[in-house]
C-alpha cells in the first residue's frame, strides 16, 4: 500500500510528493525535525514534541507555519489514513525554497517547507532487543556544538551508527573531553547502586522528550537521579546502562566497548523504568 504523506498543505501519495531542489534543508541542512511514536493508534507525548519543535525553530529563527491544533490534526490524519497502530510520525520544517542557493537567509516571507510521513512499526513496544539489550561502542563526538537543536544535520550520527555496525554492535555513545555526551540518536544513562546517572541538560545534548518523562517517572517512583557527566570507564563499572528515545523508549545496554554489564543481561532498574514509562505514556496518549 502506498503511504499518504503531507507536503505543504496537501495529503499526497508518497510517489507524488515533491520538494524543490532549492530547499534549504537539501542544500544547507537548514531545518528541524521531530519524531512522535504511535502506540495503539495514539500519539505518545505529542505536546512535548510540539514544544521542542517550537524551541528548535526559535533557535534557528524559522517561523512555525502551524499552530498546535493544526499539527495535531495532521498527525492524527496521517495515522488514520495509513492505518498506523504502532509506528512513528516524522515531521520536518525547513527554512523553505527561495529559488536559488545562497548562504544568506532568504526573505522573511519565504514559506517554510513542511513535510510529514508515517512509518509502520508493528509491535514497536515489544521489540526483542528490550529483553536482551544492545551493545555500544564509544566514538569521538565530532558534531557541531548546538546539539540541543533538533536539526536535520545527521550525517555524523549516521557515520557513528555505521561504525558500530561494522564493529558488530548496535549503536555508539559519543564522547567529548573524556565524557559521554549521548548516543547517536538517544540519551545515555548508567545505573550504579540504584542511582540513575545521566548527563545534565546543556547545548551538548538533545533535550530528549523521552528523557524528561523517564526522569520524572523515576523520581516519582522514589529512584535517585543524578544529572552529571560520566566517562566510558565509569560506565563499564556500572551495574546497568540504558538509552532513551522516542522510538526505543527505555532500552537496556548490556555491553560497552566489549565490556559486559550485569553479566551481559538487562538490569532490574532498567526493566522497571521501561515498564513504568510505557504504562504511563499509554495512559496519557492522545
């Protein structure tokens, strides 16, 4: 079945969707994106993604072309039209297509480009990886300094993921000045003595929507949380490790640079956090 996608105000079959070759995202990576999960046909943490979208657009001085209600309507329409029970809705907003290539921003009245599409992921919350865990390697963090803006500049994270695959692993943790920043497309955590440790918010990491929810649920469950940087060596001595993202939710990490954690099996804290997270966000889904 051909997907229905959304491009600049129109719902179209995916093979009819077109974006200008002069679009700033294509030429300059001048755009931002969000990915919202769908479970049971409902959107997970939609408001969090909408707020972060606005933050990213403001940081790049790109006009938000739609209001919250319009974004929600499009998301729901695509979920319905594409029959998505479990999956993802991807949205991208760019500075638009001024008609030619120039480093300078186009005129302020240039319409932003808006694209949304769905990805069908049956059993998204029941992936086998959550039961066995993933393996990661460490890679030098060579990205630009504003990782808190969710831009479409994803070449280096893609390269790092491929480095991990080449090493027979699932993902990479990025390291800068001796400390872990985050994963290639996720936030990184370790657990030591029932204390959850993750890097504090700054320009160095993405302000994860799932991160915020997981840490809130952890504190509500009387778990201790410490927001600070940690090293790969410290992580290898941890009792547990995990990542969070909109599509992985809470995913255990069982090996870091060849060193197994917890006997190479997911830990109890991670498993409990995943359970709490999925229960709570399903109840709040819209």
